C-alpha cells in the first residue's frame, strides 16, 4: 500500500540539474565569452596597429591644400571623400527607401514582381565591386562620355549601396508591429500619412543602420573608383572633374612603395572619419527615436 506522502514523492519530478547539463552550460558560456573576447581583441589589435604605425607620421604637410610628391597631402582626398559620400547617399537613399516602402506597404503578397525585385536585390548585393567598376567605366565613363569624374564614381557607388540600404529598410519596416498601423487607421489616418508619420519614424533606427553600413562601404571602396573617378590628386572643381578618395589615396601611396608611412597616416585619418560618421548617425537615430 502506497501512502499519500510516498505517492506525492513518487510523482514529483526531480528538477535538480544533472552534472552533464551544468558542464554543457559552462562550456557554452565559455565558448560565447571566448568568441566575443577574440573578436574584440582582433578589433583592438587592428586599431592599435594602425594608430601606432600612423600617428607618428601625421604632420602638417599631410593637410596642405595642394598635393605634391613631397608632402603627399591627403586634404584633397578628404574633401573628395566627403563630396562623393554625400552625392552617392543623395542618389541612393530616396530610391532605396521608396522601393522598400512599396515592397512592404503597397505591394500585394505573392506578387511575382515583388519576388523578382527581391531576387534582383540579392543578386546585386553579391556582385564584386570590380564588376561595378567595369560597368561604370563602360557606361558612365565611355558610353555617356562623362570620363573619369566625381559624377561617374558617385553613380557607381550609388548602384553598389542600393541593395544594402533597400534590404535594411525593408527589414526595419517589417519589424514595425502591425498594431501601429491598425491604430493609425482606426484614428482615421490614411495610408500615406500612416507610412510617413507612424511607420517610418518607428523604423528609422534600422534604416540608419543600413545607411551607416553604406557609408562604410563608400569610404572604403577602391576598385570601383579607380575605373570611374580616377586617381587625380587635386580637389574636384565640378561633378565632371576627377579626384581620389582617401581609400584610393592610401592604395596609391602603398602601391608605389615610396610613401608607406604616409599611407598608414592616411589610414588613421580614414579610421577617424568613419568613426565620426558612425557616431553622428547613431546620435541622429537616437534623436529621431525620441521624437
């Protein structure tokens, strides 16, 4: 005969962790922390190596208004980098954002055109940058007759970053809860007002994250710009003038083999510019989110 207390003890499950489960949890935690520490260590090593090699060669001559073979000034390249980044973003952001809005908010589910656009976007994101450079050279430089210019390079970069911004915007819009849209419709707002006053502000952090990645690709691009924007050392005096960005400037200095130290100094400035751009974008995203 089984007593009630004995039956309760027999029916009660034992939640005591087994030694194997505790070891697996400890091992998984160790692997996760080890991977994070390894990644952070690589980042610190790269940044530290660039700073140690480049900071001693940051001289006032590197920031002269005109480039010569003696000073290897990077100031024209800095100005060219900022101009090309702004032009590329001004072209790519409206097209990417409006396309993502159409795919998420207006296109019907199961539309073959939507599937084709998504397939095209994924294909464009996987094309090597040298292929974009060859396309820009054949179409913008040769066919349209714009030659090696700021406009040719900016349009080529705009095509390169279109899939990146578009996909990040689409994912950010899909992450907005449907209850936001339903609440807006329930208050009498139309589709357009709901999209631009409710959905887009909620998705702004994700959109800016894609823009930050796009800025990083623009600033660090070399192969496509050599064939489209050229390697001229002076400041472009117009959209049809040639110029070199900081990444191209650093590549040219290192490939020549005569100004390797100045190339490391250029890498330090390039690293600081990317850091400033990312910080500014993060602050803008935080401010827009609060509003």
